C-alpha cells in the first residue's frame, strides 16, 4: 500500500499545485467583494448585531435555498440549540439523531437537557437511515396518554424531535425521514450545516423539515468566520427566532424590556458582510468543487479505492471528499502517511455513543455506522483558485 499512499500524495500536491507546504483540509477562499463590504461595515460603525448586512444575508440565503425566511446566528451550534428549543425539545425528553455525526449535533440536544437517541445511517448517503428510524420507533415507542405524544417504552420519556444530518454535504433521504416523523408527530430539525448548495430531488437541503440549520464556520463551503442560519417555512416562527436570538428584548426607545429568557445568538453585521460577499461566489465554488470530486473519482478508480459519490436523486456540494479503505488498520496507515507528509486528512468522527458523556444514551443497531467509522478518510477539498 505504500506505493498507493505515495501516488495519492503526489496527486493531491499536483491538484493543489503545492509541491512542499502544508495542504489544508478545507481552507476559505476570498476572491470577491469581501474587503469592500467589510470596510463598508466598519465605516458605518455598525459592526455588531445591528446593520444592513445581516438582513441582506438572511434575505439572500432564503432566496437561494427557497426557504420562506432565514434568521442569522453566531454559529451553527447556537442555531441548532435555538431550533430545538423552538420545536419543543425540553428537559427529560429525547431527540432521535444519528450516531455518525459531528459532536455539535448531539451537544445541542444536551444543551436542552434532553437525551439523544443514536440510530444508524445509510451507507450510500452517510445520513440517518429511514429504515433504522422507522424500525426503532415501531419497536421502542408507544402513544402516551396525552394526544399526539410519543413515548419511549424503556425510559418513559417523550420523543420531542428528530435531527437528521446531511453528512459532508451529501443529502440523506430527508423526504422519507420527514414522512415518517409526520406520522408520529415528531418535529424535524434538519442539520444542513455542511450542505449549503446541496439539493435533493431538486429541493435545497434544510427546507424539508420544520426548521433547517446551516453553518458558515471557517472551514465550510462559504464562511462568515463564525456563523449559522435558521431556515423556516413558517414566517411567524422565524419572527420568534429573531426575538429569542436578540435576548428576547422588546423594542423601546430607551427602556430594557425582556419578555422571556432569550439568547445572545444574533450574527454580527461584520460577519454578515463577509457572508454576503462569499454567497456571491457560491455557485462558482460548487462548480469547482464538483470538478475536484470528479478528478478524485477518476484517480481512485485506477487504484481500486472506493471514492464516495453523491447519492441517487441528489446534487451534492462535495464539501469534503472522502474515500473508503478496506479496514481500520489500512485507514490509520493511510492517515499517518498523508499527515506526516503535510497533507491534512482526517477520519470520520468517532460514533457519538462511544464518547464518555453519551455512553448512557440509547442506541439502535449501528452496523453501517461502525463500518464507516473504520474506513472513511476525508481528503483535502478546498476550492482551487
């Protein structure tokens, strides 16, 4: 395999035209109006949560995704937390999600003093499996005494939400998941943090569920430095989200009046200025990233290594490109070689149920998740200038 490792390293260095220096996993790219808009923001003095760019960014994201409304937050994790609170996740309830996910998904559930239930993913999407979801509900829940309340038979807790994720920008079978959840009165918070620019059956990810969540962290396809966005079908719910994200403050010319517990989650104007400029480049970035994915695919076909391609009925942004090795040992050897040769590569996340602070959470059968955990490597995926 050493020859294969060496060939891969040479290919990546040629792809990114970088013969010696460190090659990052996913670096931001600023080639548009970023400096112009940020200078405009600074000149206005409105660099915090009040200013024209926040509203512009929200409007443009809603327009691009097809959401009825969008509310900007300081990061994707805060957006997830707020979304869960808004759909009724509360203390001692349970939220169904996937075990193979980034830790922020599960952390946001715990912020609500709720308990994650970790289920399996599909091998061809990396996202929550509708079959696993339906099977777990049918075998582990019952209707409660209150109308429309689904209860976990083992724990006695209410199932308050479901959080599927579009992993690495590849859409899961979100329409099937939403249909199942609708049958059981389970709200869906769609974790689309990694999938801006990804579509499933010609509909943008994050717009299928009750609320969708995007991330604009520094390593995402476009960035605001730190930032997130809530996507809504319901305009009234969006108004509530904006109110809660600004400390639940009621407008008054000089008094400080707050009508409930709120959060300091509103995106600053200076971050939004960066986001407006980045969004102008999004289609170009996606075009380049899909070309990069095709080059990776063709290269690994010649090495008989499996390159992960977009699922059926999906149009993926290919945020992070990934390959599948034959075993954990092979995966680890490949990771060691690439990183020692200054090519940043990463495994997929450890399964959430194996983290110490989630070991007491209920899980379903996780054979696909475990199989992927042993084999996935993410490769450098930055947009090429």
